[in-house]
């Protein structure tokens, strides 16, 4: 088993600069470790799963389908997002449904906590663009969201400010590195974790100045939750499917469903300009739960599934607690 590290300057190498690796690097660098973050792609990170993520920080909403461990890690992560990036928008999130999905809407309300039910007038007061669109909504005031393509570079800058080093276009293996190695490669780690699988999440980026939203809107959908997530400059991300497939294209069926559902949220989306289609492969274990694996001097952090931005900060905190104090979270940490 890996020995706990007593010296704060012990070298730590992290492979993978996506959301999982970035948070690992940030917390270890802040704790005084000599951190090097390796990323096989370039600084644009366009090949990373994080590039296609929604950036939802919604632990209460996720409780409808996710295991309690996701909510626990997510709630702790909210505190870390607030601490490290105080400008993170915590405007809450909304859940709405059309009449034909009424039963599913009520089930969602029963399965989740820390929400307020808004009537049509309350919804219109909160989001004027949705006036007259839905008869009620669930408002989760403590939740937030980030824009992955903006926040990931911010995390990288904070790593460097804390004394860490980032090496892009650095395709390395754990055997080439000294000290502690933290593997955050996602699906790239299947050479050692064969049980990992890719779960495709598709997204569409659209642009319109006819709709203004201050927070994500989750539309109850018969097959998957659909999100309309506001970005800056009139952009909205539509997502996200959850498909057991490992290609990276967007199917016609998915595109039609995402665009059609967005149109039912607000008809102005029908006139929006399509900016981008894309998809990412989320790394998942068979139980869809994250793992921190310990073997000698190597640590693997993987299986974040569709909760990467939600739980990555808390996973980094748990990894640091193990390395420095030998503390083990029995729900997440597995020692070989």
C-alpha cells in the first residue's frame, strides 16, 4: 500500500488535465506538493471529455437517479467551487415539464429535496422568458453551473499560480514518472482498468438573443433529462443524451429530440442559429460510481460518469487526505 507522505514538497505527477486531473493538481499544489500535470492534448483541450460537458453543479437534482454518494460528494464540491472560484454562478436550477410528463414531474419532486415549487407567476418572476410556458416548476436555489470551456483554463491558471507545472502535448505513462502518480485519463486508462466503458453524451450549442435565462432549465423527458444551459453572449447548450455507445458523432435522432425539446421550452429556440454539434465519452464503471484506486505509488481517479464537474473537487480532496494522512473514504477509495 502507498505510504502516507510526510513532506509537503513530495513530487506528484498527474496524468490528464481534464476536470478530474485539474482539481487534483490544484489541491495538491495548494498543499505544497511539487505538482506536474501532464496532458497529451494541446492547451485547447478539444479532445477532452470536459470540452463537451454541461457543467451542471446540481447534487439535489441528481439525487433523482444517482446513488447517495454522488449527492454527498456533490454537496462537498459546491463548497470547494465557492472557495476556489468565488465567481461561480449559483443561481439555482429549474425543473419543468409539459402536461404529458406530469407523473414524471411529480415523481421527480418526491425523489429530490431542497427545492421550492413555483407557480406560473413565480416562474415568470424568476425567468421572464418562460412566462406562460409552464404552469409550475421546481426551483433548486442552492445549485449552480459552470461553463467548462471557460472554467477549465481558469483552473489551469490557478494551478500555475499555486506553483504547479502543466505540460501539454505530454503523452506519458506512470512508469516514466517519479514519485506519486495520479492517473486521471478517463477512458484512456482502459489499458489498466478494462471494466471502464464509454457512455456518450451529445450536445448542441445554439445562439439566440430572443431568450434570456439566468440558470439551467431541466426539462423532464421520457428518455433522458434535457438541459438548456445558458452560456455567455446569447449561447445555450442543449444536452445531454446518455447513450451506451462509444462513437463520437451526434445521431439524427438525438439532434431532432434535443432541438425539438428545446423548441417546446421556448419557440424562439426554433429560430436560433446552430453553432456546434458534438459529443463526449464519459468514463464509467459498471456501477456508474467513481473510484479512487490505490496501488503502490500509483493512484487512479476514474469513473466520474456524467458527474465530472459535480464531484471532481471532492474526489481531489479525498485523494489528498489519503496521501497526506492515510485517511480512507470507504465508499470511494479502493486499495489493491
